[in-house]
C-alpha cells in the first residue's frame, strides 16, 4: 500500500459522519473524485473534515460560502456529486 493509498483510506475513514446527509454526500463525492484528487485537494478535504458536521453540511449544500477561497473548488466538486 502506497502513501497515497494510506492517505485516501484515512480520509475515507474520517469521512464517516454523524449526519446521514453528510455520509451520503461524501460517499458519492469519494466514489467519483477521491482517486483523482491531488495533494492540495486532499489537504483541503482533510481540513474540511475537521469542521463540525452542521458547518460542513451548510458548505456542502451551498447554504453558506467558504471563507477560505482555496476551499471553493473542492466544495463545488462535492456539491456536483
């Protein structure tokens, strides 16, 4: 298992959330995009996973815009999933 594989598995584990809605959103996102994310995107995703579920859900659903512009492209991918 390579370092990238371990990082992706860690992110898969961290993507399990307490809110069913977030679980569904992130499962679809990971199935479609996780393997193609570069190191910068993986780092952004890792930081997004540090957010409380409700805050992350608001960003993922587009009910709130990210303060950090670096998060916006990845959040758009999550929304489109």
